[in-house]
C-alpha cells in the first residue's frame, strides 16, 4: 500500500500542480541535489528545486518504475528521456510524524543523463 504522502507527491508530479508542495514540505525540509554538493536547506529552497524538476521532467515521458517503502521513508525509482537522453534515478524521501517531507534526495544516472538536466535546471533556478 502506497503511503498517503507518496500518493500526494506522485499527484503533484503527474499533474504538474506544484502549488501543493507548500503543505507537503516541512519548514525544515532539506533537498539533496545530484548536481550540487551542499544540501539546500529549508522549505523555500526545497520547493524551488522540486518545482524546477517538475518543469524539466513535465514535458517528458517521466514515470516511476518501482517504489519501496518503510515506516516514514520511500525510494521511488524513475526513468525519463530528456532532450533525447535517457535519465534513470531515484527519489529518496523521508517524512515526519505530520506527513510532511523533511528530506528529499535525488540520485541520477548515467552521467550523460545528469548533464542533460543540469542546464535546464540551472536556468529555471536562476529565475
């Protein structure tokens, strides 16, 4: 059974309606980017990265391939094609007792896939 928070997250991604992120994210949420060494701390920065990712992947064939859950965490494997480049990765999500995301870590492969998303992500993050 999919945890309710993960259902809500998948709905955000499938619909592209990122306005729901405000209730999904804890104030102290942290985002771990596959391209940036330093963790991005706080709800505002985490939301900014997730909104940019939703836009980058929104016009692709992005889909979750497999999902694994524990009590307050999940690993969601995804695949997509971005500008003709295959991207495969995982979202590692941890949440608190209030069903709010406290940690969101993205890992991507292959390296060419990471390179394919870096430029459009950087452009969106600078806006």
